């Protein structure tokens, strides 16, 4: 490497010291999700509850995060990414401490709620920091940096089940909560050392009730909780009052959102910006498939196949390694349609392959079947981040990023409900195959829709095209063409299927 190359890399606006604090925060939600996968059976045995009841520990984290991420995304836009990020990390540390006092399932559910709020600040804060740094330096969308962020989360996903199994076996299931304390404080230290301070807040606490749609948040939470309760109780007899609540709260949320200028769920924006809406729906559908299999397979390994928590984590390890690798591979493709089609097709293939796995199958066959799901975990997430980056209005990137995660968490909530409905008290070969049939049907529908979806961006400029020095006026022009794919321009770009020459004209910087 020449001296000029070293100098150029050192001047990169998205270097190690900028990405590291964001990547560490990105690991907190997935590590708290995946460590739990191999601890559910021990928790059920310790607290003397049915395995299906522990599904609340899965669902409540995603329910909380589905509500908290857009809310914290709005706070990020109003008060600054760094401030919100730091506050959320202290909540994560508090949850790690309070978990030691929980001696019932209800107490653990409360801790998971706190964890859900705390781990919701990292992603919208990171996306806001990416956008601010790119706008300030005249850089194109930092797909490689976002890929590293995804890879950090997925690398944690890779080792999460193993860590959860080892900690549970050695120190008890409480230790999977305690590990949050040192992780949170390390992230705080790196943020204070390596991230730039926020500018002056654009919002104020006095106007918080105007800037944050509290009624919309309450209606959204009530809708999700009602729907989740109904779905999780289907096995033992449906609770029709819960379904009635969902039927009431859902339309009420839509009506309220249409009347409010800045609603929690911007129904008008979603209706106008069809590409962004499709991206959210696609993310939710993939989350239903992936999370259903992820948690369902780990429980099946322990309950039906007789694996220990550590062994179950090791069997799923290759899947997460493939996910981490494919997240970086996805940033190398300019056409987002390719990673979307590959990942949704892989998900469908994985669901079908599970139909041929049973408790007597060799370990390599079990591991191979679940490994296929690494592609929808990795490449799909990277492509979705890039799509949201391009399709969302620049001034609302924090909120849009939060809504992306909300869509994924809604899918995870549905997945937990599906698992509770299919598995009941104990996982078996029959229940695994039933789960595979349900997800195969959804996967087939999703692949067909993705194949014919004309709203997917045809091409994305890469960071390799960035020029090292750009005047402020040129950077502003670039940002308008590159990132301001708003409610009207995003559908127009996607639906006219521009060729590479047209994309290049849109993204080139004007000559001096």
C-alpha cells in the first residue's frame, strides 16, 4: 500500500473510530435476542412454566422495540443522535442489573421491556450519524459502513446462541442478562471518545408532546399487544376479545395518524412513498420466516433432538457465520434486486429443506438445513438498509430507520405468536414440519412478489465512486440527487427502471 493510499484511507469519513462505537451498539439487540434462543428451555424449567409461555420473552422485546425505535428515531432527529444513544445505553445497563432481582416470568418480561427500550437507540442514531457525515463530506451512501454495521450485528448473532448456552450452563440463565452491563459501559466509553458531539437540538422538552405522538404510540402498542395476545393463545383456544381489540385499535391508529401533522406512523407518507412501503412489508415478511425458524429450530434441537443448550448453539453457528459474510458481500452489488431475490429464494429453500429433517437426522444435515437461512439474515438486511437510505426523505432518516426496524420487529412478534400456536408445551418433529410448511407458503409468496416488484432501486452508487474533495456547493447538489429520493422522486426512479447511464447522470457531481 502506497503512502497516498494510506493517507486517503486515513481521511475516510467512515473510518474505524467512527464505525466502532456504532457497530458495538448494533450488537446489543441481536445478542439479547440470540442468547435467549438457547436459554428458553432452562428458563421454563427454572420458573416452572410451559415452554410456550416463554414466547412472551421473545415477543415482548420485539413489541417494545417496535414501539421504541421510531420514537427514539424521532428523538434522534430532534435532540441529536449522540445524546439519545448514550441515554439508551444506560437503560441497557440498568436492565442487566435488575434481571438479577427477577424471580418470575413476569419480572423477566419487565426486564425485557427495559432492554427493548434501551437497545432501540443504537440503530436510528447510527443511521442519523451516517447521513450527517455523508452530507457534511459530500460522500455517497456509505454502503460499506452500513454493511459493517450489519456484519457486527450478525457476528453477534453468530456467537449469541453459543454464548447464551455457555453462560447458562456455567452461571445460570441470569448471566445472559448480566453481560449487558459491561457491553453497555464499553459502548458509552467509545462514544464519548470517538464520536463528534451533537449540534444544537432542533426540538425542546417543552414541545415534546407535539413532536412525539403519544396517542399514536399508545394506539400502536395496544394494537400490537392485542394481536399478539390473540395469536399466542390460538393453541389453547382463541381469545376473541383480544382480536376485537386489534380490530378497534388498528383503524383508530390509521384515523388518528391521518389527522395529526406529525404522526407516529405516517400513513400519508407510506401511501405516497410506495417503494419505501414495499421495503417495510418485505422486511416484515422475511422477519416472520427467519425468526420463526431461528427460535423454533433452537427449541426443537433441545426438546426433540435432545441437544444441550451449548450444542444447540454450535449447530446453528454456521447459519450466523454465513449471515455475517453475506452482509458484506451484499454491499458489493449495485443492483439491490439481486440480493433481495437471492435471500428470499434461499429462505424458501431453507423452509423446504426442514421438511426432510427429523430428530434422528445426522447433525450435518440439521446444520446444513438451518445454514441456508444465513442469506436472508445477512444479504437481505444490508440491501434493506440501502433501500431505506435511498427511499426515505433526508430530514426523516432517523424516523425511517426506526420504522424499518419496527417492520422487522412486527414480523418477529408474529413469529413468536406462530411458534406459540404451533409448538404448544413442547417442540416435536411434527411441530417443526408444521412450522416449515407455514413458512414455506409465505416464502413462496414473498419470492414471487419480489421477482415482479418494480419499486426496488435498480442501481445504487458505491462509496468507491466518491471523490476525495468536494466543494460545499457541489456536495449539496450531490446530496439532493443522491439522498433526497422523497415521496415523489423515489417512486418515479424505481418505476421507470432507469438504466445505469441515467443513474450515473443523477449521481454525478457537477463539474467545476
